[in-house]
C-alpha cells in the first residue's frame, strides 16, 4: 500500500521529510517515486491514522505515546 511505502520512506529519512501539499509534483516523484495524487492520498491516510503530523512543506512521524 502506498501509505506504508511513504511511512517506510519517512522512517528511513529519520522521521521528517521536507515535502508537503505545496511541493511540486516533479519533486515528489523524484524523491518518493510516486505521483503527487498518490502522495497526497497517502499523507491524508497517515494523518487520519495519527501516525504523522504535517504542514504545507513537510511531514513528520508522531512519536509513540505523544498525546
């Protein structure tokens, strides 16, 4: 599933990736090898699941037990 691939890339990157909703599609593809549409859907799924936080230019892993 694309959201798991995205989360895996996030973990490999140390917990933060400087890409977000406002990032150009070609940059998203070159860094993650997925379309911007797939990227945004995956971001939304991870956000709704409480696994990440995000803003327009980056997203990061939510630490376990951080409420």
